[in-house]
C-alpha cells in the first residue's frame, strides 16, 4: 500500500495513521460507500488534471460526454479519442466513470429536452454508443439530466407535462442500454438539494421501474439534518413500489473560507455512508471561477484543505465498510464507529473521556491532543480507542433536533389559536408548512412568515419543556430578506417575555427562565413591514449556571 502524507503533519504521522491505527478489515462484511469527485473534462479541462484525481485517491469521476457534441448530425456519433480520451484514460488508471448527460441536442426537438419518441430513442441509442466505446466496466452509470427539478434543468414546449416526459425518457434509455449492459446503472430524478416531492411525482408516474438509483445533490447549510430528508425520500419511494438506492452525485457547499470545507466533507461522508447511500461525488476537483472554495484544488493547481479531508475519508474512514452510527442517547451528539474500529465524533459541547490511544486526528488528518470536550469540529479516534461521554449542559438544540421532540412548528393568524404545521415535500428541501400559507415555511435553520405587518401570519418554532428546572435560553436570529424588518416575539405560556425587530441580527443571550415540565415557549416571527419575512435561526436551552459561547457565533 502506498501511503501519502495527509498534510504538513508529516509522512511518518500519516504512515502511522493509515497502517497502524486504521487497519483495513481483512474480510469486510459489505462494501463502503464510494466517494468520487466531480470533474469537467467535457467542458475543456486538460487530461493532465487526471493526475490530481489520482493524487486525491478518488476511485471514480463524474463528468459528461455531451449529446450535443457527441452527435452533431442525427445518427452520426463523434466519439473519437479526442472527445472521450479523459474517460478512457481514467478507466485505464483503474477508476470508473459516472456520466451525467443532458438530454438536449439542437438536432432533435429544436434543442429542447428530448420529448418526442424518436428523439428520446435517439438519446438512448447515444448512451448505448458511449458504453460500446468505453465498456461497462468503465461506465458505471448515467445520470439522466442534471437538477431537473429546476426550470433550467428541463426545457420543454409550453404545456408539456415535465414528469410524464421525463419518465418516458427514462423508459427509452432503459430499453436502449439495459438489455446489452445490465450492470450500467440508469440513475434518474436528479435534483438540486433533495427534492422529495418532485421525485415522488416521478415515482407515481412509474419512474422507479425504469431506473436503478435516484440522484440527489444534498447541498445544505448543515450536514447534520440530512438524515431527516433521506428518511422522507425513502418513504416516498416506498409508497410507489420499493425504495431505490440513493446516489448523492454532488455533495459540498459554497464555502466562504476554504478552511470550512474539511469538517463538512467529513460530516457529510459519515452521515451519508452510515445512512446507506451507495455512491457520492464531491463537487468539485478544481475550483471554478463562479464557485470558489468548492474544489479540492485551486484554479492554479495548489492543494486546498478539503483535499486532506478527502484523502482521509478514502484512505482511512471508509476502508473496510461503511461506518455505523452509534446512539449516544440524544440527537445533539454524532458518533460513528468505523469498520477499522475507530470512531468519528462531534456535536454540541459535551464532556468526553478517551482512553486506549495517545492521540486523535482532526478532519484534515492532523494529529491533535485527545479532546476533553466534543465540539462542532469532527474528531477522529484511531482503532483501540474507548470513550465515555459526560452529561451535556445543553438541554435542547433547534438545529440538531429539527423535526423531533421537544420541538414542534405552528402558524398563527390574527386572534386564532396557533395551528400545527406538517412536513411538506415539494421540488426543493422539505419543510414544515400548511396548504394555502405560502411563503410560510420552517426548516432546520430558516423560517419564513407570511402576510404583512398589518395582517401577519406568524411562523412559530415551539419548545415544550420535558423536565422542571431553571434554564438559560440563547437564540440567534439573522435576517435573510427583511422587506422592512422581521418582528420577533418569545412567549412563555402565551406571556411575552421578549420582543424586538430583526434588522440584521438579534441575539437573545443568556435569558434565565424557570421551566416546569410541559411549559411551552414559542418563538414567533412576523413581517414588520413589506409582505414577507425570512430569518435564519438557532435556539438552545442550557442548564442554569452553564457557560456557553454566544450562540450567534455557532449559528
């Protein structure tokens, strides 16, 4: 096994990390999630960049061999080496290729998304021709269209049914490819974020019978709540047959600073792998001009912090099988047991005692001292580690416990009593809402009221106390779109205990309360002007006397 240093911690430390403290299981019980990387060779990247794919230890790339370039004249393919050499070379190097193909070509249906039977059949034949050239050991799957829940993802003549058109396209592709190449996956339903409602429409129209997996791009502010949506997606598919495997064909985020990427990469990798996702692809190999800080490398070629995390995941955390999520007794602590015997853990501040090993590792693979307190930064413990968790000073967290007790979500209009909201699935991220109340929505970190300052419809995040004790409340509300401002009220059993107007940021810091079991605290927002109000939020309850950083630093 060739060992590379993860970072400036040095080759010796990296060898110890891989060869000693993360031994590969001799007989893994199941294959781990494959973590590949997105590339753009079809858009003009030089094949020399395949060296960076190898340097990242990525087993697979996700790219394209576009239909419009590959079939410039109907029935005549341009699949010469100059067009497909990147894929041939990647596969010759022992990697696989996942191809996302936009079903649009100017020579068919006027360049719209293929909608006539003839053009859909032609698209299927084109995909089969690609496998004919590259082989089914090289091409592991086709993602049919890209982010088709967005208007730009499917371009059709006015009045055409998007769902029926897409399902008929899947049928044409399936009929063209699968009989000859049964191992090549037809991956459908590609959505920006997790568009459960849109995918369920496809499933209801018969898509599951002509696809092998469903593609999602679970971009989000916080990885920690992705499991809530994965549960809903699987349930939606199960209502229409059986849940198909899920491929997260783009993961990542638009990071303000490159140093923020490693923690997100490790968190998302652990959550997806433990959640049964078969394949995922980090977006992107190299920064793009419009999307800085998403790549493993800079535009000019220098390695970025995310590369260390990507290698750590490949060479240690996913070796031998998927991680298994450990139940620590609450939703605010995240612990994953690795096939190697090590652990990855993070969460709200909580004391931890670690024995059996002398050092731990951060999300870049750097050696760090054994922590005594968990934090939002992932900690990697090598094989042989044992841990004991202390009691957290945090009693509740609106982010990590989203959608679960002790939190609930309501709306109120006028003098009427608040009415419960239910989870809604639609084209984009699922949210708590109610029919007829758009744009009122509540998700894990954003809430939106409706109406106007004169006739508000308030969005409410409710906390119901599960024990009787004195507590300290900390909350942060940040404006996204003010339209004149956002009115905030906090009620304890209907009595207003705080109110203010959110113009930029409101921090309710260390508000001391005496709670009894069953007490209700409502956090209400409403328009203070204009027609809608959107705010980012995070709420925590701490034990009385506990010290905690201002929550706006964590939100």
